C-alpha cells in the first residue's frame, strides 16, 4: 500500500495540471486571438477540446481506481482461489510442462525454474511494450494573427500542443499502470510457481490430466454428417464444388424465376439493352467533353464543339440511359406487384420506339445546332420532346390498365411512385413546352421549375419506386415501414415541387420565390431521411447478405448517395452557399453525385437483379465487381476534386480576383475530373460486357437438358401405343 | 386505407396535389412576370444582324459556359453596373415556332458573364480574333475555337473583313482569314449586349454581401495595379505588354506610357478610349465603363510604367484626379 502512494498522487497532480491546460488555452483565445474567439466554430473547437480533456481526466481517475482495486484484491483476496483460477487457465503445453516437472521432481528442480521463466516471459509479453513512451510532445508557438488562412493555421497551432499534452499524459499514466501491474504479476508468478511445486499428486492426476485431455480434444468433423451420403428428398441441398483458391469473392447465384412471359422478358431486355447503349454513348460524349477542358483545341469541328456536345451528353444519359432503364424495370415491376399480366406488350414496344427515336433525333439536332434555346435539359425542341412525351403517355396507359386489372387489393407502394412519376413528368413537360408563359422572366421561372422537377419527379420518384420493389426482393424480407414510404411520397411531392427556383437565387426572379425554393430545399430533409431510414432499416438483420451478393453493394452505395447527395443539394440552396458555389464546377460535381451516385447505381442494382431472372444467365462475378469498383472510385475521383476546385473558384470570385485566374486554378481539378471520368467510362464498358453476357451469350449445351429434350422428341415421334 | 386501394382516387389526388403546387409556384409567377414587366425605355431591340448573331450563339450552345445575369451580390459587380431587374428580360420573346424564348441566363460561369460584354469589350477586331481561336489573345482560355465561322481567301474582296491571325494559329494554311456573316453577326450580337440604364426615379437594387475589406481601407497601398491590368487590359495588350501585331498596340516601350509629357493623353485613352491609329483596332472607353477611380487609374499607370522594361515616372492618385476631371470635361464637350 505504501508503494502505491506515488502511483496515485502523481496522476492526481497530473489531472490538476491538465485541467489547467484548457483554461490556459481558452485564455489565449480570449486575449491573443480576440477576433477568433468570436467565431462560432472556434468556440466549437474549444468546446471539443475541453470535452476531450474532461474525457482524459475521467479516464485517468478510472485508471487510478482500477489500480487501487487491483492492489486491494491482491492483498486481500483468497490466494488459493486465484491459484485455482490460474490452474484452470493453463494451456495444454503448460500443463505438459508441469506434468513433466512433477515426474522428475526431486532430481531436476531446474525445470521448475524453467517453467517460472516461461510464465514470467508470458506475463512480460502481456504487459506490453514501452514503445508508446517514445511519443514526444510537439510544442509549437502559436503565431501571431494572420490573414484569412491564418485563422486555420492559428487554430491548428494552438491545438497541437494541447493535443500533444493530452496524448502524452494518457500514455504516461497507462505506462505507469502497466509498470505497476508488471511488478505485481512477477511477484504473483513466483508465488504461483511455489504453489505448483507443492501440488499433491492426486491433484495432478485428477485436475491437471483431465484438464489436458479436455484441452486436447478436437472434433472429427463428421459428428453431424456421419459417414453416409445425404438423402435429399426435397432438393434443399446446394453443394458448391471444390472452391479452390478464388481470385474474386464467390457470390450467391441469382435465383431463376420461371413464370415470366418470354414476350415481356424480351421487351424488358430491349429497354435495358437500349438504355445500356445510351449510357455508353452518352458517357463517351461526356468523357470527351471533360477532356476538352484540358485540350480545348482537340478538334475544330462544329458538330463536336463543346457547347453542342454538352447537352448531347446530358440529354443522352437522362432521356436515353436512365429513362429507358427505369421504364424497362417499370414494365417488369408494375405487372408483378399487381399480380397480372402487362396490359399490352405491343404498346410497350411503341413506347420504346418513340423514346429511342426521340433521343436519336434529338442528338442529331443538337449536334447540327438545332436546339430549343438554352434551358438546361430543355435543349430538345418540342417536336423531339413530343416523341418522348408520346412514349410516356403510352407507358402511362399501359401501367394504368395493368394496375386497374390488378389481382391484389392494395396498390403496392412501388406503383404509387412509378405511376405518379410518369403522370408528373407529362405535367412537367407540358408546363415546360407550352408557349403561354414563356416570355421574359417567365421562361426563367419555368426553367427552374422544369430542370428540378425533371430530376426530382421523374428520375428520383421513379427510381425510388423500383427500389421499393427490388431492395426487399434482394434482401428476401419485407420493406421496413410501409408508412415511412407513404410519408416520403407525399412530402416529396410537397417540398420537391417548390424548390426549382433555387437554381436562380440572387437572379432577378422574385425574391419571395427564391425564399420559397430555399425553404422547400430544407423541407426535402423529411422525405430523404424517411426514405434512407426505410431502406437502411430494411437492411437490418440482413447485413450479412451484402457480403455474398453482387446487387446489394450497388443498392447500398445508391442509398448512401441518396442521403448525402440530396442533403448536399439542400445545403447548396442556402443563400450564403450560393455565393461560393453557384455557377462553379461544384454544381457539376453535385449533379454527378446524384444522377450517377443515386440513380445510376440503383438502376444497375436493379438491372443485375432482374436480367438473370429473365434470361437465366449471369454475368461473371469478377466483371460485375470491376464495374462496381471502377464506377464508385471513378465517381469519387470525379466529384471530390471538382468540389474542392469549385469552392476555390467561388472564393476567388468573392475576393475579386481577375476572372481568368479562376479558370487557371481549375486546371489540376479538371485533370482529376478527367481521370475519374475515365474510370467511370471504363466501368460502363464492363457493364455493357455484363449485359452482353447476361443476354446474348450462347449457352454451352446443357448435357442434361439436351438429353431430356431428345427423349421427349423421341416420345412424340414414336408415341407409345396406347394399351 | 380503403381510399388508397382505389387507383383512380390515389393517382387523381396525387396529380391534383402536384398540379396545384405547379400552378402556384411556376405557372402563376411565370404569367405574372411575363405580363407585368415591360422593357426599359432605353432598351433597343436587337438589330437584324444581332438577331441572327443570337441564333448563332444559341446554336453553338454558348450558354453552357456564359451566363447573362448580374446577381444582386457584390461579387457580381464586375459584370455590370447594377444588378439585373425583370425588365431587362421583358423584351425577350419566343425565338421561333420551333424554339422557345432564350433569356440565356445560364447556370454555369466557366467563362465570363456576357450581360454587359458590349460595353466591356466592344472591339470587333478583338472579338473576331478571339472567336477564331481564343488562345491567340487569352493564353489560359479553355473556350472552344470557332474557325468554321471564318473562311480562307487568297485575295479578299474590298468588303471582306480580314482577321489578323498570327501564323502559329494558321496551321500551315495560306491566305487571309475572312470572317463569314455568321461571325460578324455573332460579334454584332455580343456588341449589342449592354446593360441599359434604369430610368430616373426607378430604384436600383442594391448589391448584397459587400466585401468587408475594401481596397481603400489600407491607406497608402491602394488597389492592385497588376490585378486590374489582368482583369481589364491584358486580353488585348497581353501579359507581356507586347499587344498583338496588326490588332492591338504594344505598351512595352510605348511613348504614351513612358513619357510623362503624354500623361494627359494616357489618362484620356484609359478613360475615354482611342481610335487614332488605323493599323490597330479601336479601344473602348474602358475606364468609364468600369467606373475606375483615380486610385485605379494611378495603379494601372504605375503598373504599366514599371513592367516589361518600361521605366516611367510614378504617378499619384491626386495628380491623376485632376487630369481625370479635365478629360471628363473634354469628353463631355466634344
């Protein structure tokens, strides 16, 4: 107990010393950095530091109490009980050593010493190393008040010594505790060795030998199976072949779904197939457009000039890739959850023709210099968009009739989202293309409405609908909460419809309209959080499935981006963030995080889920993995540098730097964007390859299937005479 | 709920909800703004050439990088003398039966805003060279080149507008570069883009979010002449001060710049423009357009007199102020 005194008093002293550190730091904040002390995040940082220090103090007190308790225990607890505990914990090897020693006891006392040394080394190893002590405090003089960058530098400088002190104190204290414990353990080890020496023979026989037999026991690996072959009367067993050494992780195979009308399969596959083509085409154009930021003189052809190709890229991936993929998946889901056949497969084909024709003609028009006059995503002229609208109208009739004939009483939530998305998009297109309210600022107000409703009511609403079907299906459990889905549905309509004008904050459109849009953007937190919660809670209890599924990682990434991308959009709508980020490349990064991170990832997830069910063929798992990782890493390489560069650009503008400097500073960020974009583009090659493997691959002859077919053929050619 | 089990009810209610909100936040404000606003009295309708030029502007998707809106925030001050108002766009109506109204406000500013480009950069010569290849005049530019708006002729006619393209950018082509009517129309459109003064009595919206550290708060230091030069002068006179032969005169070694006897002319050129030398393009009254203060002008003069080997006498804002008042008076009486 006497020895313990310094061990307890020193930490207490240190505690007091440490409590003074935050006070001193805060004092410095008040006097030396009066400007900084007023900043809210400076105060936040100081608060965080103070909390950290309190935590360390608490930790120290706990350690001291622990030390004290352990010393009490050592002196007061029943020695014999502890030795029994040690005995129980001996490993087989150690018991062997004890037994050997017991055998030779009398003539070879040295063995005992060996055992003790063994034990001591073991305890030494347990007590850890001294290396942590090497951590030296980084002392750093807080420099004088600097300019704007100085704020950050100052705070870092101030916090370095404080943090270093904290780390040092923690390390010191835990080392002291370790040292003390080691000493106590050495004493205990010696005592235990004495105890072992004095063990009577019957204990050795009864206790130690039995214990050794128990420790050495191992299973024969056939306790459950026995030695006989299994009799699998219900076809439940799926025995994997010899796994060997897999290069890529083995994933679960997709389940075949036998009862799908092959004509519907063909239709859905054509939707997804043409969507894949537009993804490849659209992103090839996008990649080239991205490269033009670095090499503006890459070509001098009017049809390939930047201003014409940019809308080609956006429209091809919007109306070509994402829209066709969504509609195709819709054609699968709507009849499935209604438990009836699709009303008209023929009409589905007409819609497919119309939409593809719209994108083909639209692309050619844009490249030829024929466009609608500048509104983003509204570049197709009305005759071109009319084709798209006809496609939507045909789809709507088809879905509607299917749902009207449904065999279920309820309308599954997927169909709420899907059908509403189609209706709303027709409304949006009418609002955007009818000429009655498009003069002057009217055009701008409608443009804000249109470009955001196109994203939120078409892509997001529809995609949510298909996720509500495919996510539960892939997890093999029902959606977490139907009510949350309904809440998200109505709040999405309420808030999303309002937010269009946030693309024109500070422009000459009415101030109240801008405010409504900003408030609506905040309100979007409700449907987004409701949706994210719903999806993530559906994962609950089934997280282990992510490991051996190749669709669930796509879902997970899509859901994560649904939350972060959407909330980022809300944050961007604030008036202050508009100052920094509006008109910069930050917006480009945001639209890729959402249209790519959310929509495309979820569409891929659903595509990989449905196509194998339609064709009975799967894509190679390694190639799906390559697609996933390249798309994800590529997207991050694409968007993070653009966000950093966009912020710097906005700040340069706010500081009144010459405009051309903001162009020059983007150079490296545009390069990173091109690198990320190339990865994304490569991943689409893999996706196209996977689609090819799932759809067009000629299956090797299935020996068993062919044999059965031949038997059947023979039976029809030479029917058995009727007895 | 029974209500939601009826698809007609469910989708009708959802659609009505959406349509009503659409009418409230999009259609009604759009109709109101369309009907309530009239073009400003001083606004001139586009000339025939400028209207054709606007079509070229639209066809080539220039709006992808160039906005046409001066927001009511301080950082947008460099793009116009006042924030935009609804009346600025009121005269813009449907382009054609096939094409919608083009206010061309834009959503990205990869290139400069063009609301007031007709005032800021009115030089036809500069605009034509810049369109042929922007990197001839702005080295760091990432704007596309538009050589298809020009033709190459061995012997241009009298009426042809010949563009002075440096040999490096001719790519081995022989002959003279001649602007097509598309190029000339496009330039006419750009020249027509000028902010119209608000009529007397109409309140001007304020620029919000003023920068806290104004340049004048540090006495004795004054504005940064180099930055002002980059922002306002460099696109013609170039970073090396050598100008562009046959288009923009050099400032390096220039007598107007270096000789103190020419100071009055020097200030006059900066404030009121210059078109006395036929071998070069006309210079816009950049100082008046950008509302230069005497500190700005002094900073620019001092920068130009101490760069590229120039060695002129330093000037003070006070002496510039006197000359500025004088040349302003002279310009007004002319």
